[in-house]
């Protein structure tokens, strides 16, 4: 029988009364500020499950001793509820992980968290990615990743506590244990210890020894303890209080342990160490306990006592009858308290008690009843969860949205229940089916939460297995539908939702999910009809009206296709109303009519429904009903100020109505709410702040906000570049920088309609009309109905007097919408500009015929005439709108602007005076609005300002942009734009701009400028001039410049410099999505060995970027190393099994290797049409191959399609269609995803076109170093 050392008896005595008090903590700040609540996880494992992991002697007792210390007054008087003690069998990996999760969940700002671990630590392979593992009770003896606790997870726990939640964190580890482990040969234990010794955040650490030492344990310390733990507790009790000030800081405990432990472990070295601020207080001294401890040590009393909890239990068992009775009572209590399979708070589980009681023959008569009681209890919670789900209980749904860990225990419960009842019981198969259902559900929820080690396919297999056992459960089919929705398999999703509805026609949730799947499948009418059926079943669910308002308001093509998980499934509020600049307020009024009704119903059901108020406020903003928008958006924030989207929408709305200060506060709140857990949302908050600051004339803050947005969300850099460009253009008047950032935006996303509109708008404003026209036409290729782009293009044509193009465009618009009032007004404006007043009059009558005298429609009309410089009509309609809404002062203000632009200054001043007298207060905007520029220097304007804004002064700033008489071109920008035009085959314009670059040559040239000039010469085929100006080196902190230099050096034959700068780029951009560029460049140019080296270097820098591993696989593929290619892809799949692109590439490479053998892979990856298409190409089924290729292009707009395109190219050559083949060849070279010089010069399939001039020209263009050096 183990006995307690004297000190622990002492601590136990002092903990009896303390545990009813609120826990205080030993860990505080240096100043000793009042701590919050303390929570602790204490783990000690001596007895490991695996016989191949050496058992320890006293790690469990060390943990028990430390837990007892914490519960004593010396250690903070922590109550039982605040301490999770896990020893031996209780300390499984899952239990440890759950306890640490509990620690994170319980701890809040100002609290303290203590993590204590005593046991083995090890690692099998030293890598930067895997710092090691803590071996828990059920850890395997090798391949630790399969069941041990990674230090990486511990690091995340500590960072979350210390940094994210501002919890004072103390970590104590004793994991440097001797014994033969899997990593012994490589010093795995020491490597793990070294990583444990690193400070992850701001935590405090106390470690048992140095990384290269082992921790000792033996009978001499407390009758059986670890030397470190034994002296740690004595030191914390007070023996380390060197200055006797009543508390102990980290330095004191470190000094004490460094003194006593090495002395007692000598001759073997064991020197404990600490990490963190040495002045941090780690314990308060209880004078009473310290005095008794000193007294005990002074009298050299035995260090072990004769009392132990286990002995108390054995005494109770002395009377068999009463013991059995008490055990049965404990079993019943365990069932009532839901301690079913796991012990809790020191109380045994029902399972453990059941197993014991089943051995008691005297209870034989109760055994069947006990089995039933236990099996029923095991099913209860899982069944209640299902019942709540079938009732579409919002709380139950929210648990699912948030990935509640409660579901993790249900499979175990259900499996045990089935085991108890036996296979012959009628419930057995259904219980196993429900077990599989919850296992699959847990998988799906984990993937939803971002777990990349599990796939939706694994979850799907669980649900299919459940269905095989029980095919009448509607919720099985519904879950299958959700999984197919996640996997974008619409037909299967719809079929499963419909089956769920068939089985449970009164269950509303499958209708909701079916509605969304139909919506995402672009069947909008069906989606709305299904949503109405859901309302009929669930008329009292405000969440449903909120979701359906969004469905009714959207067109599926406007949604972000990258949201592959899909929004709104299971009524989850992860959908967001987005700003649609393609529609006017009057058009939006039609679009949102049903949505308004649905949201009003949601609010009628729940007046405190913040999301509904937010969405309704957003809609009112979109349709121009400002007061209603303000009310609902503010109401949303007042109900729940922690919802970032409410703060965000309010902030955007406020800056749109020029209430900048309040808008700034709301957007900052939104950013603060999301910055640490949702960087993508935070980025959009900073983007909105950038727009706000730009309109507020706080340009430096605007640029700073855009940069923050870009740092948080680099994949949307194009949006933030555009914000910077507008700031430089409109606010700072630095047109060269403005154009540069617009072009950076275009380079970052050459497929976005908004980017082309922005760039076109810039060129329109600086009189570069040819460039503006090209950009706007490109925008309309992407989004043909984008009315704002159409309007700007009309202005372009009108300005350049291309009236035939104006009329053609307007006629096209009228054919599609003959009664659209804006289109009719535009025709009137065009004829007015052309001087054809008769025709203008005809369209004026048509405008009046369709005008409904609605405020928003009249306002849109007035604005359109103002934009078209038809000032007389604009003023007429603004005056008409005054009669409709006399309280809207924007009408008077816009009339003033119209008169100012018309050159009628007296009328402009008169109407401006009316505006101000009516309550207009934006003094700064009156001095910056470009529409008022012509009257701003007039005495009447100044007098008006003096009379109405006495004492206010405006610091003179450059007026917002006015068009320049002659267009300006800038050296670097010309090169950037020329490269873009060349990429899209606008060669004439590209060559013009390359020559412009050369003509604008600065004097003197910097190295960077010389580099750009050399590139312009090279693009024009003037290699000698390029070499003459190209520098041998550059100095730049810009990774993009370094990459450009490396490319140019290579193309000019400067291989040494090229290699140097490619390597420098990789070191500069370890986290960039473009880190693969050096490897891609060398791969494309046939330098496969060098490409392999650079991809490997990039992988070492960014091991989690799967595109690098795919890139390496392609290098191996092009160089004929098939096995290595598959190995690279398999490693990528193991690291991130959910990345579909990796699976797809593996399928395609398998097809190139052996077409027929690859068929099964394609079927498993759900891209079978790709295999069918390539088979038709291979078999020269020309017509069907053409059709299949056209279909694939619509379905897959992704990089790997170039591998299929290359097969199509080969087919076109065999078909004899060389013109088409050369176009395909050009497209492949431009894209660069299936380009390798060595392949292109050796592939005999290209021989029929190899001698053609176009082929040779393309090879010279893309590989100048191969053809000119």
C-alpha cells in the first residue's frame, strides 16, 4: 500500500476547507495584480498501455502530488471543478486533448491556466514541421502521429491561452525520461525537450532538466517521487522564498531548483530550467504550511505518511454486503449524472461499476435490469440530439455549426449499447447505424471546421454504411445530401434531400437544404418554391425567413464560386449580403421586394433578431431608403455588438452618407472582432476603412488600412491595390503611382470585371481613351450586363465622338429591356450630345411614359442625366424629387452641383444656400467635391461658408481629379501595361507601349530602371540593346522586382545572376502564394534539375503549400520520373487530403502514363468526364471530342485543364487543323501550366507544325534564350 509523504498529508489537511472557495492562483503578473480564476490540467503517466513503451515509476504520483498542492491553501485552494487530474489509464491521448480543450474553453482574460505533464516525450524524426510528441497512456510505441499528443497542438493551446485570450499561463513539464523509445536512436527525447524549452507565446515554463539531460526518480524522494517534482512542490510551498517577502517569483524557484536538484542527483546531471519573465510571481507563501514544513524537515520526519485514498476504499469493501449495495448505488448515481463510459471529477464511470457488479453472483437477479438501464442511458443523449435535430431546434443546429465536441462521445455510447444488447437484439443494427451516422457527422463537422486530416469522402462512407443497415432514417439521407452539397455533387445531393423529404415530409430542414442546392444549381425558381414549402412547415422560424430573403435576392452567378462549402446549409448563418454595383437603387428595389417582406416577417417573429435587422438595413441602403437603413443597422448593433458583420455593414453605410467618425468606430470594432480568428473578414473591414479614410481625405490612414487588408488577405490583393490606386489618383494626385497600382490590381486578377472597370475608369479620366475602351470592353466580355461599365463605355464613345458605337450599344440594351427607364434616358442623352434634338425629344417622351413618380426611380433618373451632362433635365428631375421627398437635402445639393457644372454659378450658389439652410453640415465635402470646383473661389461661396460655418477653416488641398488635356505616360507603367497587352495578344498596342517605355528612358538610370528598359528592348526583339543596358545586379526589397530580375537575367544568358536572384526571391517570399514561380520558370524552360532544386527549397520554406508539391510532381513528370512524381503527390495528399487539385493532377498524370488503367482513379475523384473527353481525343472521335472539350471548358476553369488542352492540341494536329492547333499551342504557352521546353522539342506529335513560321515565332517569343543565345 502506497503512503503519502508528510508534506502531502499537510497539504491535504489544508485543502479540505479551501476547496469550497473560489480558486486563486499562484501565477500572477510581476506587479501582483489581482488574479482571476485558475484552472489546471495535471497529467502523470507511469503505466503505459504499450509494452514497448517503458513504464515509469512515479510520474502518476508526481501528478497527484501536484494536484493536491494546487488544492491546498499553499497552491491556491483550487476546487475540484478547476483541476483536471489524469493519470495512467485515464490519461489517454483523447482525454488529454479534451482536458486541454476544456482548459481553453474555461479560461478567460485575466484568468490563469496551469498545464502539468509528467511522462515520456519523444519524436521519431527530427523535422521542422514536427517538434515532437507527449506520449499519453494509449500512445503507440511508434508512428506517434497515429495516437500521441503533438507538441504542435500544445503550442496552439498555449498560444490561444496566452496570446489570444490573455490568460496567464504556466507550463510545467517533466518529460525527459530515460528508456528505449522509437526515437532513441536520433535523440528524440532530447529533441522534444528542446522544443518544449522554447517559448511559444508569453507563457511561463518550468522544466525538469536541460534538453540533453534525463529526469530522475527514486525512493529517496518522498518515498517514491521524481526529484524535480518533489523539490518543485517544496520550493513553491516556501522553501524557495529567498528574500522572505511572502511570495516566490520565477527567478527564485529557478535558483532553488538549480541548487537542490543537482546536489541530490549527483553524479548524474539534472539541472532544471525556466522560461519566461523572471520577475513573474509563481506562488504565494502560506506561512502556516511553510512553518510546519520547516518543522518537519528540521525534525527529519519520515517523508511518507501511512494514509492513502485507496486504503480507504479497501476498508469499505471489508463488509461485502454493504459494499455491493453502495456500489450499486454508485452505479445508479453514475447513470443519473451521465458518467457513462468515463470517470468524471474523480467519480467512477457507470461502465466500470457495471463490469464490477456483473461479477457479483449475489446480484444475478438484477443483471438483466442493470443491462437495460445501462443500454438505455447510453442511447439517451444521442437520441435527444437526433430528436432536437428533427425538430430543427436552433440550439441543436448551432451546436452543429460550431462543431460541438459533444457529438464525439455518441459513437462510443451507441457502440457500447449495441454490445450490451447483443447482435440478436432487434435494436442492434439500428444502434450500429446511428453509431456510424454520428461518426460520419463528426468527420463532416471536423472538415467544416478546417481539419485537413479528414475528408468528406470518409464521412460519406460512414453514412453509406449506416444506410446499408437502416434505410428508413430520413436524417441519414439528409446528412448524405449535406455531404454531396459540400462536395459539389448536385444531382446526388438533390436526390438524397428528396428522399429525406419522402420519408419525413413534415421535417423542414431537408426542404431548406434542397432549396439551397437547387439555388446553387442555378434553378432559382425551383429553389424559391422549395423555400416556400419550408415556410409552410416551419412558419415560426425567423432564421428561415432570414435565409430565404438572401436566396430570393441573389443570382447564383454573382456568388463567390470559391466558397466550395456553400453557404446557408442547415440554416447556418454563414451567408452574407454582398454589395452589387451592377444595379441602380430602383433596380435593387425590384430585386429586393420579396426579401424585404421575408425579413420583416423574421423581425415580427423575433424583434431582437440582430441578423435580420442587419440584412434589412443593408437592403434599405441598397434601395436608397436611408432613414430605414440607419434604424435597422443601428438596431442590429445595439442588439448584439459582438457580431462583426453588423458593425461592418453599419460602418460601410455610415461612410456612404459621409458620417465618417461614427463609421470609423463601427469598422474598427468589426476589424477588432475578427482580426485574430477570421483574418479574411478582418481584411474586408480594413478595406472598408481604407475607402472611408479616402473619402474623409485621410489619405495616409487609407493607404495604411489597405496595406493591412493586403497583409491579412493576399489572395485578394487586386482589390486592395485598386483602393491604393484610387487614393493616389483622387486624393494625392500622384498619377504615376495611381496607374502603377491599377496595373498591379490587373496583374493580380486579370479575370475580374471590377478590375477592368477600375482600370478603364482611370484611363477614361486621364484621357487615355483607347486603353479605357479596351479595358471596358474586356469587362463586358466577363459581365455583359454590367450597367455601370456600359455607362462608362458610352461616355467614352461620346467623348471620342464614336456615335455609331454609342447607338449600337444603346440599341442592344433597349432590345433586352425596352422599357428600362435608364436605357431610354441614355438614348435621349446620346441624341442630345449629338445635337439631334428631335430624336432626343422622342426618347424624352418615352422616359415620361414609363416614369412611375417613385422617389428612387426619379432620383436614379436625375443622377443619370447629371452624369450624361444633360444638366437641364437633371435639374428638372431633382426638383421633381423634392416634391416627392422634401426632407432629402441631397436633391438641393445635387441641383447646386448641376448648375455649377453647367457654368451657372449664381444659381449654383443659390441652391447651395438652400441646401445648407435645410441642414447640410459636411463642411469638408463642400471644399473637396469636384462638382463644386467652379464656384469654390467665388466671393459668394466664401461668404456662404463664413455665414453658416463661422470659425471653421479648411486646409487647402488639391482638388479631386480633373481630366488632363493630354494623356500622360509613365516609364515603369508603360512596361507593365505593355506586358499585359502582349499576354492577351494585343500586340500592336503592346509594341507601342514597349517603344513608349524606351522613349521615356529616365536620365540617369537606376539599376531597377535599367532592368525595365532592358526588358522593353528584349520584348521588341532588340537583344543587343537589352544586353547593353541590363545591369549585372540590383538592390531591391521588393520580391516582385527580384523575381523579374531573375527572369530577365536568365533570358539574357546571365545564368549565375538568374540563379542567385531566384534563390533570393524564395527566401524573401516564404509565405507568398507565388513562391513556386522560380521552379515553374525553370520547369517551363526545360531546366528540370534546377527546377527540382528550387521547388525543394521552396517546400522547405513553405511545407504546407501543396502547390509546391504539385509543382515538383510536374517537374518529375516532364523529366520522365514517374515514380517520384506519384510520391510527391501522395505526400501532398497525406498532408492535405481535401485538396481536390492534387487528386486531379494524380489522375491526369496517371492517364498520360496509362490511359485505360487510370479510369478507376477518375471515377473515384468524381471527374470521370475528363477521362471520357481525353479518351475521345486519343481515339480521334473528333466531333464528340469537340463537344466534350467545350463542355469541360465551361465546367472547369482551372490550371490543370492545360494538361487536357495539350491532348486536344495533339488531336487537332492529327486532324490536320493546324490553324486551330497553333492557337491552342499559343494559349498553352501563354498560360504556362503545361509548358516544358524539353517536352516541346522532343514530342513527335508536334512535328507536323514544327516547321511552320507561327510555331517558330512562338518558340522565339517564349524561349528567346534557346533561340538567340
